[in-house]
């Protein structure tokens, strides 16, 4: 029973089927270290960063450091404009000679050892290393490296983003994908299976990263690649329609138009609004791991997995390059697909710890190598992350999260009765607890500080119910559930019976996992709370959304029946369930168990 129990390696060989037999791609975007280099302190007048499209506020004034220059292109030529640019040298303009009267300008940059970011792409804090024409051309060069795709290709899968909290802060949800593409010679050498080079790639690594609105914590959840789900209808950017497919491996979603269909699939499953995605392939993992310089991982016994090629002795090792890819793809030596995800989480957490120490990526040349590797490896959503500047802004947000508040888990699964040896199903009741935490911006580790009641001050008294317009929406079709027909009508009738005679149905699609009641101005809060009390809706579901012209009640997927809202969660349900074993970012002693047949 793959994914739940140890592989029966001693009694049978892995099946030949492509999905069942191929190790998962560990191409997920993971930690890298953004030792943030900030420009400034030039010897000459120098150009301002804003002259070249960069946010000058990202630069620390007066900082100095080792001279840095833009690297050469593959053909040996420099990224230049009106002058020459040499490593360790200066950018000269106006055709000056070493002894002439031309002005020489040099940007200096200083790596800040304490800056860090979680994923490898997020080291892009150093990307504009010099001012002048060469720096701008290099910035544009890196932008052109990044491949961009649409965010969500699904039909009817969009979910509204949660409104900002009382301080104006918003949460972030980013889907991290690893592609098993064999489209290049390098990927074929690393991943094998050359006979599948012409097939559309699958997303064998899928993790949803949630960053809390206040940036106090981060929660990451994986779904094993062999989990059977329903893929929604998707339409790619060229207009090709991919029909919905029931009972399919989740890794196949990438073949339905691209990463935007995987985003749509996750949105349907979780009811979570996904802001961005990042995807890398085999070669991207190797190049970034090389550029970072190694990540410490640990095994409790000598291990050798012929399938992935991983061979290590007992203890801790720094893995990089192809060996890092082997670690991330290994499944059989750990005993299950679920254990493989645990090994991936260990790698990611270790990288974060290393980068936060400030011992990695302090050499400017190494930083530029990673800039090249990360931008060439990445495919991102073009709406939100399609430039270096946007990636830098994301890095700034991620670096705020304390390492010891990073929690990672694999979604609880159960055996698939149709194919118990090869595929899995979500453990729906336990999985819903995880999705609920994500939707409510609650940390997996249960260490959120008890939130004081910081709700806006309630002004005045409620308006008479009969004078208050209320729009009622049927949002019960969120996640993997179909909408309940007539749900908004039945609740509207109930409201009218209770005296809210101006309640009416709004047929605008508003799929939403959790029921909410929105009001526009502070003066309407008392009235909104009065309505919530009538139907049993907790005050936490009453939220101010500026610009709302009337009260808006969205009946979510959590209220599919009855005229009274279901009882609130029991005390203690503010953390991940026991079935979701957490891997913590601060656990430097994490070490993988090795399945006995793979020890040596």
C-alpha cells in the first residue's frame, strides 16, 4: 500500500507504470538565501537605482562593500551599454581610456549576512548589483530569464481572497511545483525516461505555502503525487479546452494546460485563494543547489536507493547539485511517498537555517551565479511574480517569518480501495481541518498568540431589521463540492421570516469555503452583528469590506444545510490534527529513518 506503509521491496519489484515507478521530481521551489545586497556608497556621483526602474527604498544609504560587477554572457561578451564592464573592475562611459579624463563609476554592494528568505528564488534581493547601463541590462537579462504563465486556468474555480486584517495586512498563499519535464537533454540525463521526452510534464511535487497576514508564521502542506482527485475543466492560454477529469492523479493536473490548472485543482480541493505559483524542473533544482553551495541532511543508517541513485553513510551530509536532486526524489529508501515528502521538508528547513546563519551566499560571484540559476529555472505566474522586482518584494515578506514558526506537513491520506498498492485518497475529515486552518490564517503549530478582540469599535445601535438591505450569495460550491441548489433562496426566506424583509438573493457566483458577513462602514457594524447573532454566525465571520454598499451574506461550503449556522469549532481545534505530523523549521536534529532493505 504505497504512501501509507513500507514498500514491499523485498518481495516485489516496483511496477513499471510511469507514475507508479518513477521517483517524484523534487523540483519544488525551496529555500535559498537571500543575503540581501544593497547598493549604495558609490565612489562617484553614480546613478540612482530609480533611474533604472528599481525601488530606491530597497537600498541602504551609505553602505559600502566589495566591488561587484555584472557577469559576462555565455559567449564571453559583457552586458554593457556605452562602455566596458569587467569583473572586479569599473563601468566606464564616454570612451575614456585608463589614462584619460573620462569618469569611472563603480557601484559597491554589501551582503547583509542576517537577511534570508525561504525559497531559492528569493535570493533575488541582490540582483541589481551595479548602477549604470550594464546593471540595467543585466536586470533586464534576468527578467527575460523568467518564464511566465497564467495563474488560474480553471473554469469556475476562483475563490475570493480574504480581506486584510485590522492592520491592513494580508496573507499569502503560494503553490510550489516541481515538474518532471524531460524536454531538454539535461533533464533527460538527470531524470531518465527518455522515451517520455515528448509527453507533457507532470507536477510530481506540490506544496502550498501559507504565510500569515502578520508574517509571524508560515505553514506548508504537501499532497503526495499519487493522490487521486478530480481535476476541473481548464482552458490554456492558447484557448484549448481540457475537459474535467474525475479520479486522476494530482500530478496529471499540470498536463491540462499548465501550472494554472494545478492552481485551479488546489483551489477546488482546498477552498483557499492562491496568490502565486512557482515551478522548477530537474535542471533547475541542480543548478540552484550548486549555486547555494550545499544543504545539510541526515540519515540514521547508511542508505542506497538504486532508483534515485542516493547513496549516503550514516550521519549528516551536505548535499548539493545532483545529489540534492537524488535526496529530493528518493521514495523507496524512506518507505513511502508520505515519507518522501518528510525528507523534502527536512531539506527545505535545513536550507532556511543555513541561510539565516548568514554563512551562505556572501560572495558576490556566488550570488550572481544563483541569480542566473534561479531565474532560468523558474516558471511563475505572470500576473503577480513575472519580474525580478516582484520576486524581490516577495522575498522581503518571506524573510520576516521566524524559522521556529515554520511548520510543514503532508496532508492526511488513506489507502485507495480501487488500487491500494499504488494510489491514495485524501482523508477528507482530517484534510478539511488543515484547509480550515489555512483559510482562517491559523498556524499549524498551535502557537498563535491568543488574539485579543481587536475588532473595530461598534458605533451606535443596530438599524431596524426591516430597513436593512441584505444581499445573500450561494457560495457552497467552493473546494471540491458542488453548489447546493437554492441555498441562497432558502436562507433569504429564513432572514425574511426573522424580520430582515429586504434580504434578497444575488446570483453572482461567490464560491467560498467559509460563511462570511460583510459590511461597509463602521456605522453598519452593529447592524451586521445583530444579523449574525440571529443566524448563529460567530462574530469572527463578520468583516468590514470598504466599498460594500449593503450587508453581504455569503453562504459558504461550511453551511450546506439547516437554517442555523453550524456550531463553532471546539476549543483546541486551532492547530493541525495529530494525523498531520509536523516538521518544524527550528528542528536541527531531524534525521530520516531508512527502510531496512535499503541499508548497507
